[in-house]
C-alpha cells in the first residue's frame, strides 16, 4: 500500500476562554441538552491539545487556528451599546440584552470544520489551494464569526502564490454555507485528483422538494454551487449531493455527523444521502478501482446511536505507511452499537487498521467531536512550507500552549459569567500573549483599536 505523497494537514481550533454551554444550536441535540451547564474552558482546551499531540505522534501534520476575540465588542457597539470603554459597553449590554451578550460570547470557532471550504490545488484551474470562509448564516451566533475567521485564514495561509481566499458568501439563509462540515474530498492514494462532494440539505433558491420538518437544513445547494464556481474546480471534480432530510430531523445537523471521507475511503451510514447510488457511481468514475466505500447498515448502527456516539464525526487519517486510523471520541465506547460498528470496520477489507479514542467531553457536550475540531487542508510540501510557521505545531509549541492555557483559562464558567468585565480582561490578556507565542502579529480587533 503506497502512502499519500501529500497528506492533509489538520488545523484544529484552539478552544477559546469563553467556552460555555449556552445551548444556542437548535438541531444539535448535545448542545441543546447541556444548555445552562457549567463548562471548563481550561479542560476543553487541554483536551483538544492532547488530541493534536497524539496526531503528531501518529505522523500526521498538525496546525492550529486560534480562537476569535469574544465577546464581540465591535458588534455590540454596532448594535447601539455605547460607552467610553469596552467594560461599560459590556455592562450595559448585559443589563439590557444578556441573551445578545451570550450569543456574541460563543467559542464555537473552536469547530474549524465550519471555518471554510477548502479545495486542493490539483482540482483548481489556477493551481492554488482555494478557501471560502463559511458564512454560517443559519445561526446568528455563528454568523458573527465569518469575517473574523476569514481574516485568521488569510493570516495563516498568506502566500498568494499558493493560496487563494474568497470572502464569505452573502449572508442570507438561501446561501447558507457551513464549510467543510458539509464537504468531503476523495482522491487516490498516490495523490491524483479525485472528486469533491458538496452535501446540502435544501436548495435555498428555487422549488424545494424533500426538506426536514423538525430541524433546519443549514447547507444549501445554492451555496455549494457558488463555492465550487468560485474555486474554479475542474469539470467533473465537484459533485452536489442531497443529504437525507430524515436524518437531519434525527439530529444530523451537518454531514460530518453521518459520513467522513479520507483519500480513497468513504465511511458513511446507509441513510446518509438521498442519492447514494449517484454518489457512488461518480466516485467510481473519478477514482476508478481505488475507491473504497465503507457502508454502515442501519441494522448495525441506528441513526440515533450514530448521533449519540458521533462515530462518523471521527477523524479518518492516513498514516505514514498508507494505512488509516479512525480517531474517535470516547463516547463510541459507551454506545454498544458504535463499538460493534468499529469492530466491524476493523475486521473488513478496507485501509482502516487502527482506532484511537480521545476524551473530548467538553467539546462533545456542545455537539462537536474530533472531526468538528479540525479543518483539513490538502497541502503539498511546498504549500505547507508557505504556511505561516506560527500556525504549525510541534510538541514544543504544544507544551507552551498547554502552559498558556493553565495560566489564563478559568476552570469553571457558566453562561451567567459572560457579562463579567473581568472575563473580558482575562480573555484579552490571554489572546495578546497567544499572538506573541505564535509570532503571528496582531490578529484581533482590540489589539488594532487599542
């Protein structure tokens, strides 16, 4: 089995100091069920960093995307909360509209699978890696991330010879774009071009056919089509696929809760797609005999058990020897059907040879598993060398980040703490030091405005 010459680099989101359980994501069952609970930002960040360190040990290139500045004071001012200083603005907003402060204090940028859609250079007409930052228009608290996330991505992937950046799509529900959480890349093990699968839950524009009845379909076909056009993807290398509306109504708010792809392997649930046969045929045309579909039958794992365990939100990664590892949340061991499904995967003929389980409970309780926490960026060696070095990780940098987290993050935080001006000061002190640690200059509005 030949190893891939250009393995994906995983850019994980560093959990921010305001990580909390406000339960704002309707349709995300874990988020809703933990509303109002006390979180631990410190534990959340350290759990994520331990996973990153373990992937480095497995030989997987690893990067990081820093948290956004929260609360979003510039937007509070935009909405009419005035004051001579930011603490006054925050106090007034907390008194008059605490629900707004909670929404603008979200730490959900940690889930970098929603940061952007990324197309490999081999698929794009200009030979560059293309990024479109997701507008996340379906949810107010997430839509506030789009422009700041785009700025972070431009700072990390700053070389215009190798990288092309597109701004978020116009923020309207008809163009709802959830980024890589609804986008999969298949390609051959030797790195030849493959196919990008854009998964949507509704059309957005024009007549709607099958749509979910209980929960919103966040990704639209109109948005997926626009992203593919922007990226200049070669003909035959982009496929639009409809998500099954019935699984959305069972809590599959993103495709990455029901399917995951890596190189030539597509691991998916039987009920994931409305047009499964069309998807499989297109993948076989693009990859030929290299394509390996791994279909999990509903008799083996029900959709509710898939949602409870987040089995399909595992990371599927290619190891240096060309085999694959499934990086799972610990919850997979506590759901018997998920554990049985993993045993079935490992026993059958496919490249997945090992599994590694991680405690990501702080993220999982908010509805984000291993795959939510990372943005996969397909890079050649030359492209990886062009990434800003501050955003790439090794064990020494992870150790410094762990020390930084222990110094600056609270161990306990409730949604009622988000109006505390002391938390604002703590967060800004932490982010200012983070920029120095990463050697990334001034990434945040408070640094430029202060």
